[in-house]
């Protein structure tokens, strides 16, 4: 379905429901692992998480770090550490070597809460952890990596929601095997567009052509990024028309003899190439 409006559409009812579901999961755990998309270190984070978590500890994972420039990423890790006060790790699930590091941090973060339980005279128990994040940031991939070495299903816990399934990933950590999905806010169209670029918004909510055009606009504002796009598509100026012509993506329009750039098809390819990391490495937020 083609939409001619720039606006990305949201469904408030879904958001309220998603927020409730997320809150339920957060209430069950000692530590939260929030997964961000490294290409959007700010836009893929959840503004309200502090409000929902209170002083519950959080580990930030900048996932898909294979799709961004290493030096830029290092700066972002530092920035996020300072701004959130949380530990931050850059990861990618294609070559996931940081399971031990994640387990170590989670255990450290959970320890005060476990100690508080023991201070009440209760026995030590494993820390409870949930992975949360926006759609498509890599939550399931990360859960798979963390649970790979251990398939011990712990089952429903007394006193907590029955349907939740826990996996003991080591003797000290139980992980909820389904992630918490962070709902998207409706009020920030720029953020919504950026999330559409990285496929965190359903394509039903926007026009692919308009979003691809927006991506080209944002890329054009950065000389280095713009150069990568121009080289990849062999064009001097970034526009859907130019790229369509350069790639020979043309369509018949009107009479048989009229050929014009197939900008719709071009838009789909540009978004795909960008998402797959074919054009280069990009971070689309700025401090
Ligand atoms: N390049 C790259 N792609 C990744 C990485 N991690 C996950 N992906 C890809 O991103 C897509 C989404 O990954 P999932 O693990 O399904 O993400 P999710 O957050 O569970 O997504 P939803 O369940 O839709 O909310 C998949 O196509 C993965 O292959 C990564 O580190 N690098
Ligand atoms: Mg998933």
C-alpha cells in the first residue's frame, strides 16, 4: 500500500498495552539489559526507562556494532556511560564473544539486590534478568546467544507470573526467555524516521519512498557519509531519480515510449542496502 503522507502513523491503544506488558516484565527482574541499535544510540533508547525502572540497574548493549565505524562507536560508548551512569558494551550478534563479560556485569549489578534479600533472612537466589528493546534491535539474537550454552528451563517461579519462562544461563543468573518490547512514542517524527531507516518501524506505517528520500536528506548533511552513498550508487547528487537512472531502475509511464526513473523500486533498494550495511558504516544520531 502506498501512502503519500510524510507522517509515520502510530496506534495509541497498542502503545498503552505495550507499556503495560513491558512494565510487568520489568517488575519481575533484578537487572535489565537494554538493547540499542548502534546506528541510533539515542533514537533507539527509551526515554521513559528511568521512570519505569526507578533505581533498578541496567546494562546497555549497543548491538549491530558491525554496522558502524569503530572509532565513532568508542566515543558513543563513553558518551552513554557518562550520560546514563550505566555500564555500556558494544556488541554484535554475528560474532558474539561477550557472553562472559555480560554475565559478569549482570551479576555485579544484581548483587546489592540479592544481598538485600539475604539481609531479610532469605536464601541466596540467582539474579533475574530481562532483555528489552525496540523492535528489530536484536533482542532475540542476544537471548539466543546468552541461553545457547545452557538450555535449563527453570519454569514458572512461585510468586511471579506463571507464563514467564526462565532459563538458567549460569548458576547465578536466570534470564526471561522472551524480551520486553519497548513501545514507540508518537510525538517525535524525526526519531520515528530514523527508526524506520533501521527497520524498527513496520513498513505498513509509512511510505517507503518518502522514508528513503528522508534518509538521503540526512546522509547529504554529512560529507563523509554522503561520499560513501555517491560512490556506492555512482551519482554526483543524491536523489532517488539520479540513483534510479544510475542503476537503470526505470519504468514505463504513460505511452510505451515514455520511460521514467522507478523511484519506488529504487527507494526499496536503498533502504535494503543501507540496512544490510552494503553502502558503508553510519551512525545517524549526533550528540
Ligand atoms: N548486522 C547485524 N545484524 C543483526 C545483529 N543482531 C541481529 N541482527 C539482525 O537484525 C534482525 C533482527 O534481529 P532479532 O534478534 O530478531 O531482533 P529482535 O529485537 O528480537 O526483533 P523483534 O522480535 O522483531 O522485535 C535480524 O535480521 C538479525 O539477523 C548484529 O549484531 N549485526
Ligand atoms: Mg525478537
